[in-house]
C-alpha cells in the first residue's frame, strides 16, 4: 500500500496519463519533441530524420523512400512487395528513422512508444 504523498502522486500520474491518452487519440499534429529527436502522432513518438545529413543527401534519400513506397503499393507480386519493402527499410535506416539512433549521447530510443510512457510524458501532457 502506498503512503501519503506517494499515493497522491500515483493517482495524479494515472489521471494525467488517462487524459493524455484520450487527447492522443484525437491528436495528429506532428509536434516535434523539444530535443527534435521525435515527432508525435496520436500520442506515439516517431523518430525524426538525422538532422546532420547534408541537405542533398537527405533530399536524395527521401526521393528514394518515396519511389520505394510507390513500388510497394504498385507491386504486382508478393516478391515485388517484399523487395520494395526492403528498399523502404533501407531508405529509412539511411535517413536515421530506423535502426540505431543517430544521436551519440547514449540516450535510449523511444521510437514508436506512447509519449505518456516515456520521459517525454510531462512535456506531452503540457503540449496542447
């Protein structure tokens, strides 16, 4: 059983998390986190591209990604879809959106996690 201020803290956190989850299901604003590592869609964190890529490299990789996504949609065979999905994955990894995090400070990766279940929870709850 929790005691005193711990009990209030627990229930306050639950209430805030419920409120944030409810808001998250209605929110799709692509708000970046303060450290610009993620953006938020419906309460979920998605990793942003590596900002240290040269602009021409970033542009080429995004172009490759869009071609690969169209290839997934237009592939006539299962093998074609698999091949196109592998190209999507390669482009996203090169952009830094998948794979090892592009930052080097040792901070963990919260890609695809609900913001309320990460250290970004307080920021997410206040950002409205």
